[in-house]
């Protein structure tokens, strides 16, 4: 079995700011540990340290049992990456090196079929077998058969870009689970997965005997899988880690109780500090008029100095303070009406059979279904996207102003524009007001960054800010919580509870659906129907 030991890790950014301060935790044999924290708290930096990409300024990172890594964006290596190359990239170093040697010698032999090059290629093939390459091909064949329903030989040269994001994730995860490494590091393994695939993910993580450290914002996945929570928390002197030994559903209460204790201890220290300073001042005045009080004055000075040398107790972590203020407004009773609607994709493939549906003012409707069933096309159709083909009749109700949150955050109109430029061009917000509204979403420090340079979570928060400024009375939210950290997702949920308007969301976030009361299901057979409760088995 394997484990990860993080001990006293310190790390400063290039500008001198301390990002991580005295971070310590352990992932024990067979443990399933979730790493959570706000955007910018240092999760990615810590992951890079564990992978060996960077080294801590202080402290140690120790791993036993070998490390298998699933990166957050596994399919972004290059457009021409094949399935063989993808699977090789998550294999042990000896396999990667042997595979690279085969490619190198094969290319050399094809360019110059000399005896020397042919011998080098033959030796590379022998080395591949000696290091266990053929054993890995057996593993990969099992993975491809289970995940893609095809043998490894059938898909070895298939481009990874032809696979869905979910297929890529499941293929890599299956290979890591069947590989020799005893420790797995999974960076947002649930991204791009529909609910059945997320349930599969929960099952395989829970059942494996390997030690697993994973990052996720999916609260249902955290609850069903993690046996321990490591939370990176923002502090004045850098971010540190707090380990909660229970499951996710007890984490909030435990954290609030812990922070309340910290706040109470700090308040008591501050009160005692003020009392001692007041006593010193009083005795100073008394000593000035009575020599007999001098000894008491000096003794109290010593006591105050020693009290201050010990210093205050640990302060509570800095809380995120997102102020999501979606407003909305009254509309006609019927917000949207769909009559015999059938949607097709750009290839002319019919995605849905004709269906009828009505959306009423104030509805909270979750749109559910497998990937590829037409849910995002449905939202793009409602938003007025002319590229979406459909038949039937769509009616938009009186005073309905549609606000659209795009899943891919694709906004070509924002290319090469900073947040300040976007706010000025869209809403005539000058520097002061623009910085003020950005501060509400904790992205004021990114005001002069281009939209495309923001993290996924920052782009999501900015999109929500634009919805607030637009005053939309009907919201189309396509996977809004995918890139939001926990505090941001909860802030969005609380704002939607107060929102005066109509909300439709496409989501695979089971926790998020708890705030919705109607459920429209896009079936794999093209049928669209309303369900009285969430449906996740498609």
C-alpha cells in the first residue's frame, strides 16, 4: 500500500507573497481524501508539488507506493494525441521512456532503413517487453473494452479529440485503477461526467484498495466518497490546511464550530491585552506621583511584555465574502411555451422527438439527461442562437428578459478584452463602480486581466455578475456549478432562493438540484418528458 505525507510545506509566489504556510496532512494506506478550498487557495500549487513539478520552499512531500496522476485537463496534450499516447502518458516512467524510444527509433528507421537503425528499433521492441510494456497493453485492452466497447488494437491510433471529455476521464481512471501505482492523485475527475458516470466514479474510488487524494467541487461526490476532508483555508500569513476526520455532511458544522472557538479565544486574548495595557497606563500615572507604586508599574510592564511575546492565538481563517445579488422581476404568468418542438444538431441529426412544455413565472426547473441528448442545444435555442435548428413553435412571455450562462464560457465578444473593458462597453461602468461590483464576486484583483486568462471559476463568477447587471427575469444556467468552488456554489444557491424570476438549469450536480421543484428529462431515445422528481438513471 502507499501513502502521501505533506509536512510543514511553505511556498511563496514570485512576488514574495506567501501562498502556502505550514501545510501538513497525510493520506494513509487505502484512505480516500478530498482536497477542497477556494479558488486561489493553492490547491493546484500543492498538486504540482506532489507530482514533482515544483518544490516547496520549506517542508517535505513524501510518497510511497508509486504515484498515478490524472490531470484536470487530460485531453489537452495536443490535438493529434492518440489513445495509445494518452494511456502511455499515465503509465509509470519506465513505460513512457520505452514507448518514446520505440517512436524515436521507428521514425529513424523509416527515414533511413539502415542496419544500424533497424537494430536500434529491434532493441527498443525488446526493451518494451523487458520493462513490462506488453503487460500494460493487456491492461489497456481491458480498459478500452470496458470504457469504449472496443479492443485496444481497434482504437490504439484513434485521436483522443474524437472522444468525449467523459470518455477520456473514464479511460484514464480505469487505466490508473488497474495499474501498479498504490497512490492516485485525481484532479477534478468528475468534470464532464454525467450522473451515471459520476456514480460509477464513486463506486470505483470507494472500492479500490489504493490510497486516493482527489480534488472536486461536486458535493454529492464528496459526501459519497471522501472519508476525510483536507481544506485549504485562506489566512493573513498564507494558506494552511485543516483536516476534518469525518464526512462532508459534517464538515460545515465542524468548521463553523472550530472557527467560532478560534474567534472566541482571539477575542478573549484581545480583551486581556487591553486590560493589561490599561493597568500599565494607570500604574504609570500612579508611579509618577508615588514612588511606592514604581515596583508595581515595572512588574506590570514585564507582565504585558511577556503576554505580547507569547502572541495572540490563531485567528479564524479569512472567509470568502461573495455577494451574489441576482434580482429578476415580475413577468407574465407563462414565461415560455414550447409547442411540438424538435431540435436537430449541426449535422442534421434529430436530437429530440416533438414535445410540448410550459414554463411559468417563478419556476425552478432542472434539465436532466445524458451528455449529447440536446440539453445545451435547447438552451441555445431559447436564447435565440440562430445556429440551432428546430421545428415547432417557441413563445416567450411578456416582460421576459433572458439571461444565458454558457457552459463552455464561450464568449467570442470578450476575446482580448479585460473585465474593465467588458463592463464599460456593456454597462458603461467606470473604474470605481466596476471595481466595486467585481469586489462583490472577489475578482477585483483580476479587473485588468483578459476574460480568456481567468480560471474556470473566475469566468463563472464573472458570468453570474453579468447576469446580475443585466436584470434578466429568466435565467438559463448551463452547468453553472461545474467550476465554482464550494462557497461560490452556495452563494449562487442562496441568491437563486431570493431571485424574483424564473430559473432553468442544465446540471449534473445532484446537490444543486435540491433547490429545484420541476424536472425536465431529455432521454437517450429522444423523448423529452417532465418527471416529478430528479431522474439520473437514463
